[in-house]
């Protein structure tokens, strides 16, 4: 059987790695991307000469129909990314993420493919999974405004007792805390519903915090590690909301690319939602300090803002046992082992620091308190 794959958003950070992964494993690749300036800057991103490229918008039906010709597999990455910006550029996020997915799926009715794998996000969980002081699972944690106003960042149970964060599995109910999360969940569900209705296999991967060389360093709404790197590269301290002790899972982009290939190939993945992370938890302050050390700037400590950003959650890190079971996925590139490579790439690339601009945009709209 032919192995012709379309990657929407294939010129982006993750898309370029997925392109390489598929090409190196016998796929022919077509990339569809609209090359927005916020992500790519004014310089066109590098293209792999082995792939075919179409420049166009996933919301354009004619462009999408053209891209789907002769395609067997789709990796759907095209999306606007960023919790903070989604809270005020609402129409833009809904338009690209949800309308774009709708246009793609509608085109696939008449141009069916064997399988589509969509990039969902850990943001759909809202708060991650917790357990109570007596060890019971607690999957509906929410932070109350009165506690946050008093600097009590961690969620508590109904009696005000502390909750302990534990690895979040796919059984945790979604809790949509931002417009971005809402749009990613709509993407995920639309693809899976489509897969149930039509003879197209569908898989959704919930990605945790992806990092690695090639991130958009000038986009302050991209991954936290790239945001911190941009600040450090300009001799500025990383800006950290709350107290810096919030926990996240950081997964290398090469591991993510491999996960997408496995999701295209595994028969057990069909119809499933699967976490893709490292399975490790890091505090945000810890990550900032690890990166500063790797960049040779240990004297630059992060600036702890002790403010909350609307749409943010406290703790969320991945249980990846389902990915191991269904995909045979094992992360190979731990943050501690690869941050030096990332730091070297940042030094060679250079970065424009737009974090202060991002903070100002959020504050002007009352989204930071």
C-alpha cells in the first residue's frame, strides 16, 4: 500500500520534525502551511527537498482539496497555539482551529484517507489529576478566586484540605479553562466523531509541553521553554507567573514526532485519545534554572511575578502508560539530557524577546491579576 501523508501545519516546530520522521520511514510527504508571521517571522522556514509543499490556509476548501489528492494519511497539526492569546483573539483561534478542522474533514468525505491523527493538547484537562490526603482520586480540582487572591495557588478539596498532584491519565474528565483548550477539544472530538461516521480511522494525541531545537523563539505565546530561552538570550530573567512551583511535563519534539508515526501505524490506536509526554514532572522555576545553567547564565534567576494569568492551571503532568500500551511509545530524550543541545541552538539562532509585550497585552485586558 502507498504511504502518502499530508501534514497540515507541517512547516511549524512539530511539523518539521514529523516531516523528517515520516520521510525517514518510507512515507511520501505533502506539507500544507500558511506560514503566519507570528510563528515563522519574516524568513521562510527551511524546507525538506524530499517533501512537496503547498502554501495555503487550512480554512480554504479548494486549497485543502488540492492537498488531499492521492493522500493516504493525514497528520493534522495546523492550529493557533497559546493559552494567553486565545483569551482575547477568540475569533482567530476558533476560526483556525475549529473551522479549519471542519474544512479538512468535510473535504475528506469525498477524498477519504486511511487514517487521520490530530494534535490535541494537555490543556483540555484544565487542572491535572490529584488525590486527597487519604489517597482517593480527585479529578475535578478547581482553584477558587478567593484562595488565589490570597496567594494560595494550589487547589484544595471542599473542606480546604490540600490535594496532591499525581500523573494525569486519559480517564480524567476534561475541564476547559481557556479558549485555546476549548478549540483543541473541539478539534479532537470532531476528528474522532468523523472517524466513527466515515470509513476513516481516527486518533487523537494529547501533547504535553513540547520542546527542542526549532521552536519559534520570537513568539511569546509558544512553549514556555522557548519563552524562557528568548529572555535569557537577551540577558533578561524568565518571567514566571504565580510562585514558580506549578508542575508540568516536558517532552522532546523528536519523541513527539515518533509518536505521530506510531499513531499512524498502530492498529490498537484507532478511535483512541492518547497522552504524549515524558512521564516526568518539573516545576516551572526548576526548568528556568536548568535552562539558565545550560546557557551559561546561572546568575540570571527567574523573576517570580506572584500573579495569575487567566486560563492558567496549577499542575498537570502525563501518565503515558496508554501510549506505551497502544503505541509502544517510550520517550528517549529527557529534558536534563537534551537541554544543552537546545541551549546551543538558541545561542546559534538568536532570539527576539517579546515576553514583556505579551505581559502588557494580557494586563491591558485584565487577564493578569
